[in-house]
């Protein structure tokens, strides 16, 4: 497959219900051993045994109920036989027993909750991948790679979308940005993708595709009182010989043409965004862009160009892209290099980020078919 999803604020795997790393699982046992050693080498008037009470709750956060019970038994054994008079003070041993029992109950409850969260999270990921499945590396004769970074913590799909589809009228691609982001925008993303996939098969030209997407948003808005549902989009249709691309923009940032290491912006005549409910949706202007062998096109959402650094400056995509050797290497490497550079520039990216790299008919490159650079890692 030829797309990858990046999570905003990646959470360590062990915090998502998976097994904690070995060093963390050994921590309670190591602390117990260190306490026992420290208790032997310190003077009698220095009491360290009180710290043993922290071990059962720590074990409850890291272990299952059985391992937590074993750790509790080790703590009670240590308190009873290796701490002098500490455990024989009034109520100390009973308090430790209650603490160990409580820790076992907490561990049992935590493991059940984590198992449920893992199940729910897995179902959510499957649903999100169903809405926006990974792109194939090649569609028709067009090589492609998509990268998606949702603004919502832990989300894989939000308010941006991209897709590449082959149909009777050639290979068509879309990159769009729905108003808003987060779970509330996913339904709109799903509706637009469904409309685009039907249009890729049925509609004869790009203005008709744009009209279908616009109608989808207008109809969905009519069903919701005071809805403000709109989207920007760029649509592309690649010629069979790979030597031209037809482009339509509906209020969307223009794609970038990558040619011989240079980066230029496609000059388009943009139409208004989709879904505004304007009377008589006028057909947007189609721009035909001639292509040369090995040309690449990068279409993106404004989450990239509107990301700011600490000084408030916007991310200069064209300038930064030109420094990344945009005509060399695989599409996947270039997309991920852009993402790394974006994160270095703007530590906190607050909007969804989506980019689609396409390379029409890269078999025509002078270096031959092995220069087809569109394949990438599985999502």
C-alpha cells in the first residue's frame, strides 16, 4: 500500500493497553531489593521500611492481578521478617495487608478496562480505515503516495481526505478539506469520498464531479438546522499517456508541480468552495497542465501551509520542499521528509494535515521502469 497515517501526539504503546517495557515491569522488584539492601547498610535510627508501602500500588499499575498478589506477598514477607520492629507496630501489618488486597482489586479493574479500551480502539481503527483506506501504490499508470496526520489525539481520520481512483474516463484524484475537524467531520469525509468514487465511474468530466460533491454537501446541510457545511477541494484527471493533467480547484490551495528539482505552483482559476449552497453551482474552470516524464504533483491541505513556528511564521512549503530534493527518491521518502520537516518547523501542528504525491506514468522516466518511485510502506 502507498499511504501512511501519523497520530498527533503519538502515545507509547504500553500506555494504550499493551505490555509495559521490561525495565518498567522490573521496577517494583528492583525497588524492593534496593530497600532491603539499604535497610541493612544504614544505621538503625534511619528507617526506610516505610517506603515499602508504595510497592503494591506501583505493581497494580504495571502487573495483572496475579503478579500484583505475588508482589504483595513479597512485600508482606519483607515487612514481617526483614524490617525489625517496623511491621510489629500497631496496625502497620494490617494496613499493609489491606493495601495489598486493594492493589490486587485495582489491578484486576485496570486490566479489564484496558482490555475493553483495546477492543474499542481496534474497532475504531478498523472503522477509520474503512472510511479512508490506504492507497494502492499504483492506480492505472499513476504512482501515488498519501500521508495523513489528524489533529485530534489518537485519531487516524479527521476533516481532510484524499483518494485516487481509476474509471472509464481515466485516473482521477481528489484532495479536500472539510470545514472543522475531529469525529464530527468524519461523516462528511465519508459522504464526500462516496460521492467522489461514484463520480469517478459515472461522470464524464471534472466539473460534473465537482457538481456531484457540491450537491452531496448541500443535501447533507439541508438536513441539519443552521448547518455550515462546506469543503475546499482540488480534483485532478490524468491523461492516459501521462503527458497532461486536468485540474479543477474549488477554493483549495493549488497543487505544486515538482520538475527537475524545482517547485512551482499550478496556476488555476479557482471556483468557490463546495457546499455553500450558491444558486446554480457554476462549472469550475478546468486547467490543462502539460507534464514531462518524471514530473510529480503534490496536492495538500492548508494544515501544512498554515502551521506556524514559535515566532508565528507560516510554514513555507514551496521553499522547504525545494530543499528536500523533491524529484529524487521514492514518493514515500519525500512525503515523510515533508512531515519531519513540518514537525521540526512547527512543534505543535493544530490542524489536520494531508498530502498526496502523484507521479503520472513514471515508466516514461529516462532511467527506466526501476525509477518508478511510488511504492511506500503499508499504513
